[in-house]
C-alpha cells in the first residue's frame, strides 16, 4: 500500500513552493512594432489571364456533376 501525505496541514506561507516566483516581476515596456511598408500597387497588365483553363474545366465538371445528381434524384 502507498501512503498519501496530508497536504492540508501545510501552510501556504511556510511551503517552499507557493506557486509564485521569489523575484519581483520586471516591469514590462511596451514594444512598438516596426512600421510595415505599403506594398506597391499591382499593374493589371501583368496579371496572367490565359492559364485559367483549369478553372473552366472544373466548372464544367461541377455543372455536369450537379446535372447528373439532379437527374439521379428525379428518376
């Protein structure tokens, strides 16, 4: 058998560990974040609009799937 000690008899002031630090907390100084530079505006002429074939293909498959589900529900 294991004997469990009675911790109720220990006074919080007399214990070696009271859950706090024995050192006074150092006053914290607020740190200011460095200013974030504004991003340069993006030129719309530089946007690549030709590689959107995947999006069109995904849209076709999505619409075909929804149509197939609609037909499967109606039958």
